[in-house]
C-alpha cells in the first residue's frame, strides 16, 4: 500500500512538472514576439532560439530569427532561417518573399527567378508585394535576357 502511494505521488509530481515545462515553452515565442515588437532584437533572438530548442518545428520562430538577421544584415543566417521555414512550410509566402528579396540583393538571378514563380503560385497575404519584387528583379536581369 505504501509503495502504491509513493508511485502515485511520483506520477503526480512528474505530470505537474511536465505541464509547467510545457507552459513555459509556449511562452518563449510570445515573449520573443513582444520583445521583437519593442525593437529589442538581441533579447527576442534568445527567446526565439529557446522556442526552437523545445519546438524544432516552430516555423514562426525561424521566421522571426530571419527578420532579426535581416535587420542586422547577416545574410547567411537570414537565409539559413528562411530555408528552415520553407522546409517546415514550403508555401509560407512571407518567407518566399523575404528570400526572394535576399536573392535579388545578392544578384542571384536564377534563384530569384524561380522564387518569384513560386511566390506567384502561393502568395496569400503578401500578394501586394508582387510589383515590388518584379521592379527589383528587373534591375538584375542580365542584358541577354532583356531582349
């Protein structure tokens, strides 16, 4: 009887601790987003990274990390996080949009061209940005393609 009591107490304690851990994990993205909105990029970056540690499929955290690296002009990390978003959700139009702009900035004509095609197929919330992308893309078109 005493061993059953100890077992029930142990199981209850484990359930309690795991529920607290899960609740704190969910807070990481929210805290990171709040700090990001307040322009505290370094602290928000830490919370987004924590969220990814506990939830490796956190598409939103990868996207916000890409936004942070974009503001810090770290193209390599920005692209890495955008590609992570697209692995998790290939139809994320915001990630495709950001990656297209990055490729245009890097004058990567072929990749930008493919991303524009993909963007046109999947755009939902960023469809208004089509003309912006096309205008920027026009500036990097090779002379032999313009004819």
